[in-house]
C-alpha cells in the first residue's frame, strides 16, 4: 500500500497459522522531517476528503465512512465532516 522507501509504511498482511517471520529489525531513516504524516481511522460517521498535490492543485475527492482508514503522507487535503464523526488520528 505504500512504497518501502516511504517514511511511513502501511500494509495488510495475511499469515497462515504457525507462520514465523523470523527475527528481524526495522532500520531508521536518517532525515529531518519536513512534513507531518497523518493516519485517520474513522470509528463513527463520515466525511469527504479533497486531495491536492504539493503545488495545491486539486486531484480528487473521496467519501470516507465508518471503518475506513486514511493515510495522508503527500500533498494537501481538506476534510468536510458529513455528520457527527469520531476518528483516531
């Protein structure tokens, strides 16, 4: 779902019973953050999110509902909450 080189990683994985990943570690990226990433988990309600590129040009809008997860790590966004909404950010 995200590129391995991105500072934030998000994936959905399925493993069979008794599968072992083996001992491993995750390296750290050495850089100064120049932006803030967001993860939004919609527990209740709905919203419309408008997405923009890094230059402020509109890209697309998407309706988000209860149970949806949104990861914002590039560009800009605007959120219009369509009803009373509870999120984890």
